[in-house]
C-alpha cells in the first residue's frame, strides 16, 4: 500500500514538473516575440511600430523604412534566432549524449574546422558565397575526421571518451591551421577580414544568407527535437540504454551529424559565436529540469532570446558595433567559472 502511494506521489510530481516546464516554455516564447518586436525598432536608424505596420501593409511603397526593415533588420533578427536556437539545441543534445554538462557544440572541432574553411576562402580572395561554402565544408570535414579516427582507435574502451579526446586533438589542429592562415594573410587587407570573421558578427547578414543557412539548420534541429526523449535513455549510461533497446551507436551518429550541420551552418553564416551551446543549456536546465523532452525546446527558444538580446547590445551600446562573439565570451566565461565553483561545492 505504501509503495503504491509513493508511486502515485512520484507520478504526480513528474506531471507537475512537466506542466511547469510547458508554462516556462510558453513564457519564453512570448518573450521571444517581444524581443523580436523590440529589436526591430532599435538601431542606428530608428523605426516605430507604426513604421512596422506601414511596411507590412505596403512593402513596395514603404521607402527607406521598408529597405531597413525587410533587407537589413529582419534578416539579422532571423539569423540571430536561427543561430542562437540551433547552437543551444546542439549544446543540449551534446551534453545529453556525452552525459557531461561541460561540453558544447564545438567539442568535436566543428567550429574550428568551419573557421579554417572561411579563413582559407578569405585568404584566396573568394566571394562571400564561396567563403560560406568552404566554412560549411570545413566544419563537416573536421567532425568526419574525428568520427573516422575515433572509430578506428576505439577497439576497446569507452567510445564517448575517445570521441572527446580525438575531438580536442582535431580542434587544436584546425585552430593551428587558422593561425597559420592568418600568418600568411596580407596584414593590410585580408588579415583584418579573417580576424573580424572569427570574432563573429551579424552586421553583414543578407536575406540570401538566411535562406542558405535555414535548410541545414532545420535539417539538424528537426531530428534532435523528434528524438529528444531518447537522450533521457542515453543519459542512463551505455549498458543501461542498450538493455532498454536503444541503438546507442545509431543515436550517437544522428546527434553528432545533426549538431555538426547546425554548428557548421551557423559559423558559415556569422562566424564563430561561442559559449551559447554551453551557457544556454545550463540556464534552461535550471528553469525546466533535466528532462530532454522539455529541455531541448526550452533551450532552443532561450537560445534565440539570448542571442537577440546580445546582438541588440552589440549594435546599440556604442558608436561602433561590438562583435557578438566577444560579448558572448564576456558573458559565458564568468558563467562557466560559476558552474565550476557550483560543481565544486556540490562535491564537498
């Protein structure tokens, strides 16, 4: 009788946590809408909500406000939402896959590979489309190398640990190649462009950039959202997950491929914007708990809100626009230190 009562109480608590998570997700979605409306009207060229309405009613007759809103500001806002949501979703998935809250989407070298591809494109003077394509291919190539090397080396032992170790190795290799590319670049023309790209920015986003990036990001996000409940099983451990019938190798492959598509597409569009895949999943976990069924969509919405807010600060706080990657690092590094201190206190 006592066991039945305890089970019913546990079930009721899980239902309550689920309802709280759904409520939090709805509030975050509302916050995202408010941030979009607010972000669209602030900037060096001020727009009011009345201008919004006039542009939406007659785009062809809206003049300068229409150009600013439809060609510059809205593509930038959409890019922020895509990148922020995608990187946060990839980070949450990686933390569940590796069962480690300290990993992020660049743990397997995707960001470093994509950065190297972009640096090579700039070094050889390619146009922006070719640079973005090389960046995307570079990110995929880095993770492919990690997967092949880890699969060949891991005859015995923990495959997840081998992936992490090889990922650190390949990431360091591509980081060194980026440094070599910067060393070879023309210091007056190409070196500043490479440096600015690697800092991360949405200043030059166009509608075409958004159209090109939305496909790989969506292809990466949709399977992760559909399979998010399986990450709960995978977090139980390799042996337990297999006992419950989960094909851990296939699940690991799907998560890595999807997260790589998201990361490579994000870097190819706006450069290297770090820390989102580490910071936002932790914030989402504090709000809704560790259940990936609600954690992943919450992290995605929160990531869009976070990057929109950071980008607003980047383009309004001073006369010159601050690279977004600099601000995310300034926010993410202290938060990472807080996490380390928190984990240390929990172990004592």
